[in-house]
């Protein structure tokens, strides 16, 4: 007579008897697992593994009842418990790129009294012999940040405007605040009121605003126009004259305006030209070539702005363009081996940076915009810093603080927080 019982029942059956030993007894049987019509999908595989573990557990119980030592192999000593004492020592090294034979041009912004200006200190960009933060090549100068100031109140995201409401009507006070309170290395004064479609402020009035900002702060400044191609050359000419000798960055010369006038003003009054193009490496080469050969601008007076597209709006393309430019410069293209500037505030043009929530009903929650906006600016800047960008034009104080902290730590001018390598598996960074 054949009777089917479960393994758990066999264990209970034998466990309930006072048995010292079993002789001549064989326990035979088949283990059957009915998969039905489901097939072996991941859920079934999990269930099968669970059932197998239960079978093993019952077999071990039976073995113990029968007096068999299941904890170890016959005659084998119990394994000793070992504790990790240290990690294997290793070194990380970066191989020198032999084709990187040309350093990036160094450019100094600002002039102290000994140089004919009134700035307390200067900012030097460029000089790199490799992509940023490499161990084996010189990065003689850290990244720098210039914060935006406008010559009139403008529409800004709420997260940004709250930081400037007390100074928004006074460019000099605005400039003081970004330097004193927010740690700006430089100040960018945007003369947007000169646009004929806004206030059509005269070049002379704009120049007086530049003089006021120079009086208010002692850091180097960037002078930006309104973006109007007809008006900007005249505005930048007059502003350059009023700031003579201060080595300001004139923003900007581009192929769609009279770049020769701006170049001539830079040469005449000792300033630097921002060579601005729109995400096109060949256009950047063309403009740089014209500034040098046609206009006679010295190499040490040119900085490039290849245009910044924000996170989610072409950042990958902006990164690729900047990286290609930097690699070309390092490998000997003397029309591209100049420092680069990023209009990082373009990040605030992304709707995710300033909208309360997604306009799409089926979209997930975007979270608080007070955090989203600064994060959008931080990620945009940090990404382009890895492509070789030297100067960031920024707006939000928190974004400035975080980007400076990260880039200066990577550069080596700030010590990173101590980290215990023994806890590397479970550590929270």
C-alpha cells in the first residue's frame, strides 16, 4: 500500500517518537512541483525557489532527527569568521594625451591701479593644458562667476526676484549686493534699457550707469548691451570709453552686427571682446579669425561665448559644442584656443525652472519651484564646466554658492569633506 505524506508531516511523525536510531530504513519519494499552465515566469521562478528552500529546511530537520551533523561536512572544521581589515590599495592615474600640445590662451579681466585701472584685483581665465580637473595637466586658474545686474527692473522668476527686490531700481546697489552678500567674482551690467523697443536709453546715459557700477564695486565687470544689433555697437563704444583702462569684457561682438566697431573700441580703450556665436563651431572659428586678422584684436583680449542651451533645451548640444571647441584648441587650432564664457542664466528660460507646475494634466508632480530653478541653473553650469567653460554668468545666489563649492573643490582650492572609506558600501554622500 502506498501512502503519500508531506515532508513536514514526516518530520512531525518521527519527531513525536522516542527513537534512538533507525536501521535498515530507506526514505524514498519524488518531489513534485505542479507548474500548471503558467510557464516559468519571474514570479513562478521566485515561488519555485521559495518551495525549494522549504524542502531543504525539512530535509535538514529530518537529518538532525536521524543524528546526522548537517552543520558541516564530515571531518571538516567549521569555517572561521573573517573581518575585512583594509581595502586593496590601488592608484588612479590619467594618461597624458600627447596630442594636447597647445595651451588655452590666458586672458586677464580687470586692471588694478598699477595697470591703469581702479580694480582691487583681477581675474585670469584660460591657461589650461587639458580638459578640466585632469590630474596630469595644468589648470592654473579656477572657474569664475559673474552675476547679472540690470539697468532697469525686469521680469524675473519669483525665486530670483525675491533676492533683489530691495535693489532692483539701483544698478550700483544691486552690484554691491551681489559682490558683498553673494560672493560674485565679477559683475555683469546689462544695458537693456537702450533697446529702441524698450526705453531707447542713449549711449551717454548708459555709459553713466557703467561709471556708477565701477564706482560701487572694485571687481572686474562685464558690459552687456541690449541685444539689439543696430544699437549695441554705439552703446558699447560709449561704455568702453567711460570705462577706459579697466579691462572690462564687452558683450558682445557677433557676426550679425558691426563687430569691427566693438573690436576697435576694445583696442582703443583697453578692454576684452566677448566673441559670441550661436552653437556653431565653424561660425566661432570665422568670428575669431575676423577679430584677429581683420580687426587686429590681440589674442589676449578675446573670450568666446559659444551660447548656452539649458538643461532639457539643448544642453547636450551646448556641451558637445564647447567640448569640441576645447579639444580643437588643445590639439593646436589657434582660432579656438581661447577661454569660454557661459550665459548660464539661460537656464531660467526653461519652463521647469519657473512654472508652478506642469501644464500637462497627466504629468507627475514637479515639486517646489523654489528648488527647481536654482537646480536648473546649477546643473546647466556644472555640466558646461566639465566641457571646459571658464566663466559663468549667473543670477540665483544659491546656484552661485553651490557651483562655486563644487568647481573649487574639483579644482583643489577647497578641501572636500573627510570620508571614511571603510564604510564605502553603506555611506551616504
